[in-house]
């Protein structure tokens, strides 16, 4: 199979490949998914041929092509934006879910009406989003329970 790309398209492909592998493997240690890293190496091995000098470097010890430091640095804003978005999205969703579940007391989860739960969660989520938008973290506190 042959894929025809312009220089600009290939550069975007490098960015997508790097960011995709980063999302999949950045947090992994023992369970690193090497098959993605291998694909990154293969695609980055063609960067110079595509006229994208300086985007890839060869790690002679591993015999792999890797994104250059400069290339990785150029994508840090995407990663930071993604991390920030995911953090706040997950935090607010978990807080809203916690508060919605509190309204059901000790009712078993399989007895809770899903639509009612989702409505309550949505209510709390909107409240948290509004609070964060209006006041930032000023009013967020950790209160130790009894």
C-alpha cells in the first residue's frame, strides 16, 4: 500500500502519530504498548525523505526513529490543553456523580432510576461548571467528613 501525501499533510501526520502514541503510552510503565511506538518509529523514519528535516532523530542504541526534542516541544501546548480539559471534565463529572448518588441515600445502585440519576447529575454538573466559570477555585474546598 502506498499513501501519497503533501509535505504539509505528512507533517500533520507526524503530529497526529506522535500525539496518538503519547495519549496511549505516556502514562504507562510496565504495560507500555510497544506496537504503537514501532509504528511511530516507522512513520518518523520517512520524515527526512518527505522534506521534514529536524522532525525526527535516530536512536542508534534502539535502532528506532523518534520525534526530535524540538518537534516534541512544538506540540506541548496541545498536550497541556488536553490535560487541562480532561482534568476539569473528569473532576466535575465525578463530583456531580457523587452528589447525585448522595440524593439516593443507601438505595442499591441497581434500584436507582437511570433517567432520574442522569437528571440529578446534570443539575450538579451545571452548578459546578457555573461555579468554576464565575469564581475559579476560590470556593472549592476539601471538607473532612466525620
